[in-house]
C-alpha cells in the first residue's frame, strides 16, 4: 500500500470518527432539550390537575349547600290528586 493510500484511509477514518462525535453531541443536546420540555409539560399538567381537583371539591361544597337550601325553602311535592 502506498503512502498516499495510507494518508487517504487515515483521513477518511478520522473524518468519520469526527463526524460521528459531532452527530452524537448534537443528538445529546437535542434529547436534553426535549427532556426538559417534557419535564415542564409534566409539571404544567400536574399543576392543572391539582387546580381542577380543588375546583371539583369546591363545586361539591356548593352543590351540598344548594341541596340544603332547596330542602329548606322548596315545599315537598304534594301527592297527585285522583
């Protein structure tokens, strides 16, 4: 094998190794960014879930109060006349 062929093969192998390193680095950066976004979305969803649960609890309290008022204020239904 000639010296020129050795240099060409060495250069190609070096370039492939360097490009592989660049691609792996870029992929790691992209995956890290995506993971961070997913983490933020997960926190947002949990926050919304907690807020919705609080609204459901308060709505249940209002519903109980309304039922109590209806029983106290509205007269009982009279039986139908025959």
